C-alpha cells in the first residue's frame, strides 16, 4: 500500500494524519518489521475506529473502505479537479498524470487485506469491507453527501479499466464539483491561523421550499426572479428582505437555496462580527464554478457600530469589483439597517433651501446598495387566519373552521400577535396535543 501511495502525483497532498496516510505508514512499518505485531494491531484498530466514525457521520454502507477512498477523491481540490469542475476533463498531458493516480486508487479500491489479517489474526478489514449500517439514512444530516459518495463508490468499484475510473471521477467533478462546495448547500466560516477562512458545512439546513411559505406570493416572485437571473449568469441585484419579525424573510432565503442548489447555488452565512473577513471570503470563492449567496440574517447596526463600513466597501465602492458569481442577501427588521438618532441631524446644513446631513446620507447609502428590496409585513387578522387554515389543512388537522379561528385568535393574543411564525407555532401546538391524545 505505502509503495503505491508514494507514487501519487496530483493527489499526493493529503493530510498526513488522514486514515489513508496513517494506514499507509502502519503497513510500511509492518512490512519493514519496524514495530511488533501487537503495536501494529493496536494502531490498525485505531484507524478502523476512525473509519467507523466517518462512516457513521456520512452513513457509509457495504464497503466502508471504498466509500472512504471515494470521499477522498471527491473532496481533493487540485488543478485537475478544479478544472473539471469548471469545464470538464479535456485532452492534455495532465490526463496522463491523473490516470497514473487513478490507477493507484483503483488498486487501493481492491486491496487484498487477507495476508495481513491472517498473519496478525484479525478480521477487521473483512468486516468494514462488508458492512451493514444500522444508521437510518433518512435521518442523516449528511444524507446529501452520503448518497453521492455511495453512488460514485459503486461506479468506481465496478470500473473495468483505468479509463473507466477516470471517466467516472471526472464526470462527477463536472456534474457536482469538488470539495465541500460540491457536496453541501450552505456554510459558515471560521478564521484560520494563516489569515484565510475555513468553510464549515451546515449539514442540518432546513429543507423548506418556497411553496411551504403560505402567502407572500409577490415577495417570493421578486426573490425568485432575481435569483434565477443570478443563477443563469444574468445581471442580478443584492437583495434586502426587510419587515416585521416572523413573516418568512429567513425562510424565503433558505428555500431559495434549496430550490436552486442543483443549479449550482450555494450559501455562506456570515455574522456581523465577521464582516472584516468578507474580502477574504470573496477571494477564496470568486473563481469557483458556483453561484454564492452571502447571507446575513437579522442585519442591523446600532449607532456605535461601524461594521457596516466593511459591508459598504465590499458591495460597491472598493477598488476590486465584486465577482459576478457572488450576491449578498440580507434580512432585517429595519428598513434602513442602521439606527438613526436625532444627533445625526445635528450636522444639518442649509443652503438655498437644500437640506443635507452627511451622517444620515452615509447611513442611508448602505441600504441603497441593495438593488432588490422586498418588504415582508405582518398579515392582517384575515390573512393570519388564512395562513392558519392552510397550515392546518397541510397537517391534516381535523377541527372545525370556527373552532380553529377561535383557538388561533387566543393563541396569537398570548404569543406575539399575528404572523406566519405565530401561525406555525399554533399548528405545532395542535399537533402536539393530537400526539398526547
């Protein structure tokens, strides 16, 4: 194993602490008799346990070793995989280099562990290459990843030649991309010691779709129109969804990502204290073959907060133009985002009946950088009942219309007033009572 892995070229930059590299070192020391059998056995068991942890996280099944090797291939960002993501595999010298690597991976796919198992008196490799998972895949947060891994793993295991192996992997890169961006819909960020940022997948993202949001048809239509233009490579605007709380602003953005994920749309959620990292984030994603929504939830600034200046510079006004594969979508309960005080008006100038305040204009200029502004307001009483009625119908709640309205009215009086969120909470309450019965 270690002799084969040492010949990798394009795919050689693997974490030395990865399961594959640790296993390779164990096999090298075993072959060269550098460690006793008890030590080798213990270290093999350690790596098998790590493999089982990964398998549980991603609901791998059947041949965990092949699933793991597939996971390595589809998360390895290198010049070949990134090029395939953008334009697919093309003829060139690099293909010869990559086929060498894929030939090695094909050998690893069918590696014969029987010799070392027999000599050490173990059977762990036999168990993990014929594994029956007890994890229910429909309950997995990483279901999207696990399905792709298992499907590609089966194709690679069935590949008769190195060319077949090459075609399967390169086709996957072209269709889904490579790395975490190819496998996940949404991400958060965390700083790295070198000044860059790490993208952390959000594996339990809400599966809500736009049809799940009752009402707000005009708002949803505007959001869909802007997002479709963006996904299709046309001109589109940064979007600000503002208005009352509980009206579906955040839900709409989550739903839009779910709807256009298959067309290459991804979302990166950034918090206010991370705005200083916006330029770094953009630099790391601007050349990828995806469309990115940088999502800012509940965006607002107090008068003493100056983070909005970072946001203004990134959206428009900086030296470097914002890449065409990036838009900013924000939600806020405030139309103007930045709290305005009477002190802001103290620098008012009057000249020829023209009134101007530099402070106010500076704060207003942030809102003006969102070309798509969509208002989500609370429904009236009638609209609230319509939402409740529709949600009850979808949940198969068997209750008379009059009683439903009466109970819904009682609920909203004690739970923050009429809104889509209040309506959903009321329906959840009714469903919980049905379960208790």
